[in-house]
C-alpha cells in the first residue's frame, strides 16, 4: 500500500517559510516536524525576532536564514557561526532568496504589505505559493493572479476560510459557483453595541474566543476587517464577483466556509479551529497525510449556529466591500490605512472605533488609479500610510 505523501513522486518538498517566528510560521514548523520524510526546511525569515529565529535555525538547520532588520544581522551571524546555515539580512535578501533553485514551495506568512514583493518574485521563479499573507491578494490581486497564470504557478490558500473554499472546489472546477459564504466567529465583540465599542481596550480586543494569532490579525478579527480582507482575497483566488461573496457569523468556528453551486447544493468544510490543518493541506496538496491533531466530535458540539453580521457595528466590512467593488487602487489604500490604524490602536494612540474613521477618511482622500502598476502600489502604500498618520495626528 502506497502512503500519500507531500510529493507524489516521493521526494521531499523543500520549504521556505517567510515569517517563521510568527504564529503561522511556528505552526508550519510543527507540521514539518510531524512529517520529516515529506518536508525539509530550506529558508527561514523574520523581521525582528532574533532569538526565536536563532533557535529555529539551530533546530531545523535550514540552508539559509534572513533577518529583515539589517541592524540585527551581526547578532544572528555570530549566534549561528558554528552552524551550517547561511545568514543574510534586509528586505532585498528576502526578495531574492525565494528565487533559489533549492526551494520548492514558499509559505508566505509575513504580516501585511511586506509580503507582496517576495511573493511576486517567488511566482516569477516558478515556485508553488502557500499563501498566508492575504494582503498580497488584497493589494495587488489582479497582478498576482496574472503572473501566476503566466508562470503556471499554483497559489494554495492557507487561511482557514480560503482553504475551506478550495477544498470544497476540488473536483468541482467545471461546475459554476453561485455563491460562497466566509464564516466568522464574531470575535470578542460579537453581539456588542456601538456604545460598548466606544470604550473597548487593547486587552479586550486581543482576547479572541477561538483562535490564537498574532496581534495584528487578532485586532483585524476583532474589528472584522479580517473578513473584509478575506472577501477581497476570495474574489481573486476564486474568480468571483463581490455579490457572490457573503459573510456569516458562526460562533463555534467549526464550519470554516461554504460553497453554494448553481444547482442550489452546498458544500462545507468542517474541523476544529486549528491552523495546522489548512497549513498541512497546502503543503501536501494534492495528497493528504495523517496527523495526530485532535479530532472533532459532533457530541461536543450539539448545536452549530449562524447569525447575520452587524455591519453598523463592524463598519470595516462595509469599507472593504466598497474597496472591492471600486477595485483599482482602492484596496491598496484600504489595507495601508488599516495597517497604520491597527498599529496606532495597539500603541494606545486611537480608540477602537476610530480605526474605521481613519480608514474611511484615507480612502476618500487618496487619488484613485483604475489600473495601478506594481510601482504604483508601492507608492500608494507609502502615500496612504502618510495620510493616515496625519489623520491620526489630528484626532489625538
């Protein structure tokens, strides 16, 4: 009996993990540890988390590591002097290393806009992409999908919702999709009023009921911007129109998303809320490999419930749909303003609801470009961030 493996030819997949010290990066390494015959770590990168990167490098012995902050290069280089690991530094090194001939799959888990350029470089080099950086598709989905088609590169979604949609579509690609439903837990503020949201704290916003994630994505989940970004990403990943994408609150986080076909039938992908499952699926596709992850028991969840999303309270979803429908440069501006707003909220500079105000004012003020180039996106990101900071300064 032949066991399904990460590569159908039996060869190990060599994995580059961009953002290895973050939540997704760490869980990817857990998956790889469980399947040493299927995968090996080729590249690890981090922005500032030097100690964790060093520990990971000593344990997994990748060919190379990159520390994004060039000021920390000497520290990493010295710590790994006795290891068979090459050490590089800077964003340009990250952009270049994904093109290496020894890399089979690039898992992009960098946070925010920073994941765009290395993902594009990896696509141009013909690497399979395991995409955990939704901002890449939000900002430049049209360019990314065109490049992937041109270079015959697979983009395998890692986000639980998009992985769910992808799994539901396997074997169905010739059957038209009528609609998809992205499920949302509702986050820590499900059912809360606008009055309540005016006084929420950083600590409350970081207390997600179902998932363990990094600070940025946790705040996005609390504000529901995460769902808005996921809707934009789904548009590009699955070739959908905005009115084919719906968001529904599912507090138990067991059904990860749903596909409705034109005959009215529906498929849902289910499982316990564990990010290692979609990570492993992306790494092993088209096969599945055994795991020792906890199994779902229906008797532990006698009721699976669904609710309408309150778009008055969670205005970020409306803003994201507005950006998706407008297209062009608008999603890039939305993303840039959101990243600045979240960073400022986490540092105590603005209130929770003010994040939406900053994003909306930035979207209303930055010049719109219908068909941006990659250079335009980089310039728009900078301009939008600068403007958002000015808006925040006026509010403080």
